[in-house]
């Protein structure tokens, strides 16, 4: 497998780590929404995009066929990454806290990314 196919997914993972592990006071204020929190939406989008970038990387690398098993493994890796990030936030002590709701948002984002993949992006 070639690294350049996975560079977008790895770069996105680094951006997720930077954004989620920065001290709380370094982040801009987020708008308040009544029905759905802005923070939850951001988490879902970040991890949904992470999964899509990883799947595109796997597909373009071509060394291993992109089977349902590899798609499931990619889903589990990104979901696990989302859970790990939350534990890291709680352990760092920089004003960020472990939040189970964020873990759920990260996982929902992975499910939505998987749905987008199967609904049509896998053809590209």
C-alpha cells in the first residue's frame, strides 16, 4: 500500500487530535442550538469525514480489495479512534473533559459516514 493514498486520512486524524485536545480556552465559542448541540454536529462531521477519507485511501491503494470486512474494520478503527480521543481529553487536564455524549456523536458520525459510503461514494 502506498502512503499517499492514506495521507488525507492521516492528515485529517492529526487535525482531529489538534482540535479536540487543545485547551478549552483556546477554542472559539460555539453557538447554542436548542434541538442539537453544535458540538455534537462537529464531532459527527469530523469522524464521518475521517471514515470516508480512510475508505477512499483503502480503495485507491488497491493492494487489498475493499471488501465488506475491510469496510467494517475501517469503521471499527475510526470509531475506536473517536472513543480514544474522548479518553485522552479526560486524561490531559487542559480544561477538556471526558464526555460520553461526544463518544456517541463520534460514533454516529461514523455510522453516517458509512451510510454515505454505501449510498454512492464507494463508486468513485
